């Protein structure tokens, strides 16, 4: 499925499937503060909003009310994952399970490795790595019930938009979130396909359903794609960054770099930024910038974190001041992972270990992308096994 990356979580999955109770208290909330371990780092305050307990491999999505939405890859009543929401309630946070995957006998999706995102119509969209009509994963939408629900917990309505067949259409969507163009078409990736290579796909409306088309097939793709205002699509395999441009006869692929890969994000100038791990078995975790000029793209390495236990899979994120942040799941000297910060001085990028996870109930192993709210608070998840057991958290870090 996801090769070496799935091997990374095999021990964690086994631990979770043996759990018979969920370590979730509806108003569980505590704060952890500590001095930064490097003289370059500021002391930050982490608030653990919830101990999810079971593999939030993706990050979270914010709505306009400040509520957080995410996925758990395993667990739930069917053991095949769920979509959740965490919302403020007084001085704490309340966890709500919006949908549990793996409905028996209905071809339901299973094991969402990606997060959920809001589409142009305000509906949540995501993918599952497994399940569906053929067992190779799904693309789904999720929205609240049409009528007011008076129960304490009200499951949302899930619709399977597409089931992958495992052929040339793709198989096993990975960690990347879905993206949308101005027409509302859906873009995403799968890690594999019938020929062993990942694909970039597009879903377009067809009558009352959706039709899939493959835009590109290449190396194994763990992350999603992003679009520019002209409708060009950008993505990365484990060691390749590519651009797909629409033409009258299809899509033209251009290799922007064959030295880096991974998830991507744009800055305000049209430069691409990413984090790569140089392969499924690990390698140097590198934060980089690709700058266009004279018909080519120039690679600039901003920070090399050295050899990691496994490759980062999340794209970096900019704050409102233009600083760049992202998760490094496993940090060699500390072992519990960190959030890095890169500040541009006008000449170069300066690295700061913004937050280093303490392990234990404070969490470890951040894998999903981070997000900021309007007040500059940072949100994300951890999914690692730490000293004392499995602590998979949703967290907030105040500026």
C-alpha cells in the first residue's frame, strides 16, 4: 500500500487495535510549558486540546467559527477510522465524532490517511486509503444532517463520490488533501495504481455523480497537489517535483526538480516551497524553495535536518508575517519531533526550532500540516508512540 511508510505505523496500529477503550474525556484540556532546548528557540506554550489516542496522521482544518476538523486513520466503533470535530466549549474543548467509516456491506471507505477540507460549496471532502466498492480507497464528501438533530451526537451524512478500482485509475490515496479548481472539480493523488505508479486524478461532475480522469501517472505520490490561478497543477513524488499544464489534447508534464519532492505550497510571489525526506525509507529531511526564472526553476535548500527515521509528508505553512513553519516527525537529537520556523531576513532564511515535542502526554511525531487562526494560534496533530504509551493529540501553540 504505502510501502515503507505503512511499516512505520505497523507497531502503532497493532497497539491501537488492541485498545478496548478510547482515552477521550469530553473536556480534557491541559497546558504544557517548558524552556526551549536550543538557545535559538523561544519558549512556547502547547495546549493539548484532545488525546485522540488513535493515529491522526493528517493535520486539521479550521472553519470560520474556529472549530477544528480532522481524521483518525484507525479506531472508532468499526476499527477503520473516523472524521472528528473539536470545538471550544467554555474554557475547554469538546470532541465530536462526525462519521465512522467501515459500514458493513455498503462498500464504505476505510482508513483515512488524508485530512478533510472544505470545498467551494462548504461541504467537507476527503479520501480513504482502503475500502470502497473494490477495496482500493475512496473519495468522499461529508455534510451535516438536513434536519436539526436533537441528540447529543449526530452523525453527518457521508457520500462516496468515487471508488478506486486498483487499475490505471489509481489505488490507495495517501496523506495528501484534496484540491479544487474554480469550476469545483476535485484534484487528488493516489500512492499506487495497477502499474505500481501513483496517479494525479481529477473528478468532474457527470449527471448526478462524478467521473474520474487521470492527468498523470508517475512515481509513488504520498502528498496532494496544489493549483495556481491559471489552472496548472503542481505536486511531488518522493524525489520529483512536477507541473501539469492543461492543453487541448490533455496535460503536459514538466519536471521542475528531480532532487526533491513531497508536499508543496506557494508564497505570494509564485515560488514553491516544500519539505522532502528523499525517499520512503527516510533520508535527509530538507526544506527547500523552487524559484522560476529564464524558463527553468532554481532549487534553494533552506534547511537540512539530517537523517530522519522517516520522511516528512506535510507541506510547509506560511504565517501572516511570511515566516515558514512545518513539522519534522522525528528529530535526531530529541527523538520526539518538532515544528520548525524559517524567517526571511531579505537575504537568507534563518532557522529556529520553534517547538520541540516533549513526548508522553505532550505528544510526539507530528505528521500533518499545521494551520493558523486569525489570532496567530497554531494547530496540528501528533501521531507517534512516546514514552509511556500512545499519545496521539490535537494541539494548540500560542504565539
